[in-house]
C-alpha cells in the first residue's frame, strides 16, 4: 500500500533504531518503522539527549514524596546521584518543541521511561524503594498538557492489533479535522493551541470535506455529519451528546467551538469500538440503503451484518458489500460516512509479522 500523503507524527527517537538510550542502545520498533511508517512521516525526538545528558548516561527515575502523590508531583532524579535533577530541563524542553510539533497529528512514546512513558511508569521514594506504577514521564506529561487532544500511544502497545487500529483511527480523524475544519486553506493547518487563529473573520468561507466553500460552523457540522456513524461505533451516548452541543453552537465563539468539538471527538474515538456498537452503526448505514435494494439483497446484507456481529465474518466483508450498494443512493449523508471508507485493517496496517 502506497500513501501519497504521509501524516506527521512525533515519536521517541529510540523507537526509530537510533542508539540514544541511557545504556547506549535503542528500542527499534519494526511495527512503527516498517508498518506505520507507510503512512506516518516521523518527527523523532529524545528529550534526555536534547537536554545534554549524553549517550550513554546515568539512569534516572521518578521520585515522589509519598504514596498516592498526584501524577504531576514528581521529580526526575539520578538513580545513583540524587543531586542530579532534570525535572525542569525536561519540562522546559517540552515547551520549547511546541512550535515544531504544531503540525504533528499523533505521538508515539517509549513506555516505562521517566521522561516519555505515558502510563504505568514506576515511581520511587527517596530511599530508593519503588512505591507504585502510577507515573507518567515528565516530557510526555508536559506534551499532554500542551496538546490535550493529540492522539498519543506507547510503542509497546502498538504491537496489539486492536490498540494499533484505534490509534490509527484517532490519528486519521485528527489529521482530517485540521485539514478540513481548522485549515487556513493551504496544507498548513492552524495551530491547535492558538485560539485566536481560528477563523477570525466569521464571514470567511473555506472548503470543507465536500470541497464547497463553507463557514466555520458549517465545516464543523459537516465534519461531525461525516464522522457520525464512526463515532456511534465508539460511543453512542457521547455521540448524541455532541450532536446536542452542535445544536447550540451559535452561542459559542469559533475558538470555543473548535476546542469543545475536537476534544469530544477525540474522547469518543479513544474508546475502542465494540463489535456491538459497530454492528449498530452498520445497521444504521444499511437502513439508508434499504429502499434501493431488492428483497434478496436486503437479506444478504442483513445476514452478513449478523455474521459480523457473532464473529463469523470480518468487518471488511460488510464494508465491501455496503460500498457496493452505495452508488444506488442519491443521498449525500450516507455517501459522506467515514465509517464506510477503508478501515486501517483494509489498508494493511493492522496485521504484522
């Protein structure tokens, strides 16, 4: 599969195979470089090297004062020399790369790292006793705060097909949002952290997903409409709640609306889609096509969706048949549904050996 346009994604440099780890080694991930590298254009960073710690270097870990301390109440200190404290340099470095990362649409961090781990990083007391695994790497945590909606995942977890597919779905959606909603009309999307840059002129109309000139609010609604069934496959109640937000959207500024809707969409997609909810979304899609199908075709489609529900057929089989019938419908709503587009598995981005 060749991707004509690769999506910029940040990544821990050691996952690229670069020998930047504390022990002079690397943690090369073939899933990241050989599989996901087909559609991602990586921005590799190593915060520990960037702040001058060198390779190799003395190990560091997360220090907390007591059990149950908040995730941000940590310091990053040397394991052998507690006077080495790189907490502030790591946070400052994260702040310094914000401009460089404005255009990335996802970030892949190295797990278990006191600088880059996203979850479950071991925390220690001053006496060296490990107290819990509730930590988040200081550099990763700072980027979470700077980019609250950016899809993030750990290298190791991407070896799991379902987690990899979910991350891809979020990155694709995040990228599409900035290209079609918060775009400045060129390939360069507006900075997500700069609220003042979002369509300052309310009369300004730019192309949406359909390619038609649309106002900012119209682009947001069009985006939600196109993603509606995919969102329903991840969380029906939150998708309906988002629809209610859009119904009252005229009372919100464009910056507030962009932040609210973007955040809700990414929150919904972060929940792995269940087979039950996917089945429900597929049945809704089939309902839009039923009037254009004969009795045999309706039965065939219904049976295929049921086979998917019970695990006898893959999702791709249902999507293929739905797409086969799609040209019969003149209605733009069903034609716009991202749910019916090629899924990551169909693009060859889920199975790797």
